[in-house]
């Protein structure tokens, strides 16, 4: 099957993509049972599925570990496809044969994607088997759409019941370094050491190990879903029979601790240790795992009908009375803290997706094309070009940019972080609408200094503005679209110059810039479109007889 080209790349380079897909095909050539490859269109891209087994047999859907690809299930499909129809899914947004079109950023996106995959495969319901990150996703799906999952199998699930700090130390940090310093030979050595650590002294599957190494070196992710420990009350809602399998040589957590928690938190669960198996237990001991799966799924019966699904409708917030201001203050703080906490995975894993987020929303032409102010920082170690389409004219977008800054309108992002909890403005502030060359722009602190704030370097209303400070520029360009609306493109350039401030600058940009900029662009879009909508409504009412 030819791989389709996507504007949303999950590879660090074309050469890296070629290496990964060649390794993928080499593993697939050793798939020991007949199979077909099916591509399911979804709202998040084309999802590639490897299908084996009798069409009339009970269906099993497999979700693979992070960066592992669906080929990891080959040794399991070999035996299970005799009695089941197996569907090994390449999770969209990872370096595999699926082709993403937009990222999955929240749990409801995963639910929508998986539901569309089942629909595309013609499955009313199925048994669901997930390993590692796929296990974490499977547990979430079991809570969100129990009517479509007959039985659930979790194999060494990432987080879910227990934090996985060792993963970040031994695998995430080497992957992060490889993205920051791709030409540094030692980064590949660190990745290889992390993989060896994960296997805990057990021998590798040579063919698949080469593929996993290639995805670790050359792959990334477009999704923003990261493994976490689910609340107990949520796990208690898993209603279908569940089987939890963990390798005896698991290194991310103690199997006994996870078994104890799972037995307390999940109503109908069985637990089994897999001897002489590491984190990828289904790969390291396929015979034992297959035996447990066959026994667990044998008496499950057949699939049932597909039921309707209703979207959740939003609710309008009630007006607050003057007496409730104090309560509102605390509610606002809690809400901001919750929103910030939910974004923590975006911050800590941003370097993992650096090649993608540096061009979030932007086209190839926007990324490679010139922007006002480029010449001010000719040497840039961090260049991020992002873009968004706004259903409002440039004249309605422009004012929201003019008032950006601390103690001004805020940054329309995570207010607890960038404005000390002061909510970003929802209205236009006239006092900030007439900047001039040299004026302070987008101040980061109340005391504006050259190191904490930009100044206006270029200004062409309402088409472009450039903010600059030593070794850095932040440019904005607005283009009126022929069909109406605005294309808003922003470019941030930063030179990493040796000095005391570098210790702070690098983490702020590498970890913090993308989540804040993404939220800011979405915030500008929401505000400008609301202004345009209100203006159109007022104009219509004004013309009414």
C-alpha cells in the first residue's frame, strides 16, 4: 500500500519517514497469516488497519503502544486470527501508515475517532485489546463508550492506575534530546539504552526492534493525549468484564501495586502476571498472552447492534449577582488552575512535537515565506511560524493584537500563568489602540524592560506589526481572504545567545511557547469572531423596518 502524503507530518524529515515506513514494511512482510489492509477515513485523518481472520468471527480491535505501530501485534494475530476477526489499528497521529489531518487534543476526540473507526470497519461492537499507551486509551474508551466494547483487555497499560515517572527518565528525555539535537550521535545511543532498559535483560525481537528504534529516532506525534492516572470514580464506571495482564519484568511500576489498585477500583476485573515478560508483554511472551486472551474471550458471545449517539450540548452560564463576587473569585481561580493543570502534558511534552508545533496551523508557503521583521534576527535558533483562519475581517482582528500584554488585555491564553490570574479582556480597550514605533508592546511584566518586553519595530495598520527586543522578534501578518475572513500568521524568532538569561529563555520557549501560542491564537479567533457576529447582528437589526 502506498503511503499517502499529509500536510500534518508525524516524521522529523522525509528521509526519516522513508526509513520508518521501510522498516514497517519489512515487519509486515513477516506477518504469518493472510491479511488485508484497510484505510478508514475519519475526522482526524486516514486510519490504516491490518485485518486478519474469518469475516464472520467475533471481532477484536488492537491498539498499540506509543510509537510501536500496529505491527507489534503480529505474533498475537498469528494465533488469535484462527478464532477471531482481528483489526490491528495504526493510531492516527503517530509515525505509522495512518495519515493524520488534524490532531486529537482531548479525550472526546479519541472517542470520536475510535467510534468512526468502528463505523468504518462495520463493527457494532468489538472486544478491545490495548497495550501500554494503547491500554491507557482503551481504558478511557471503555468509560466513554461502553455500549461498543464487549470485553476489555489491558496489557501493561501506561499510567491508568499508576504514574510512570521512569518512562520519562529513560525514554522521554532521550527522545526529547534527539529532537533538539538530531545530529548529535550520542542521542541515538541514549535512545538505544532506554530501549534496552525497558526490556530489562530480555532478548529483543530483532525485526520489530529495528522499527521501534526508527520510530523513536524519526517519529513524533500530532496528538495531545498523554497517559495519566484516571480518577478512581471514573475507573469504577468500567462496566464490561476486564482482563489486566502485566509482565513480571515490568519497569514502569510494580505489578503488585497496580493489581491491588485495579482490583479495588474496577468492578469486574481479572489480573494475571505474565512470567518472563517486559513492558511489551504481548510481544515478549505471545503464547502465554494469547492463551489468556482466548480463555477470557471464549465465552463472550457475539456482537450486538449499533446504538445512537447524541452530542453533548453546551449550557449558557447564568448571570452572577453582586453578592456572589467572592464565591465567583474562588470559582474563577479553581477554573483557571484546572485549565492550566489539564495543559501540563502540552508543556512537558512540547519538545517531542517540536518539528510539528513550530508550524502549527501554517501552510508550507507560510512557513518558508518571508515575514516582516525577519531581517532583525538573521540568526535564529527558535523560529516558530503559526497560523489560524478567522471568520472576521482584519479590521476586527487587529484591535485584539494591539492590546496584548500584562496589565493590559492579557494574552488570551492561560491567565493563571501569564497574567497572574487576571482574566484576559473580552472587550476592546481603547487606551491601547494607537501604538507608535518604539512603544512598549506585549509587556510580560508590570515593569517593562528591554529583556521583559518588546517594542514596536514596524507597523502597517491593519496588515502587519512587528514587535522586537534584542535577539528576538514577534511578527504578525493579517491577510484578508477572498471569500471573507482573515488569515492570521505569526512568527516568533529567538537567537540563543550564551549568557545567564539563556537558562530561562530555552525552557520557556522549548516547553512553554507552543501551548501558550496555540491558546492565544484560539483566543484571538474566538474574540474576533464574536465581535464580527455581534456587529453583523446589530447591522441587521438596524436595517429592520
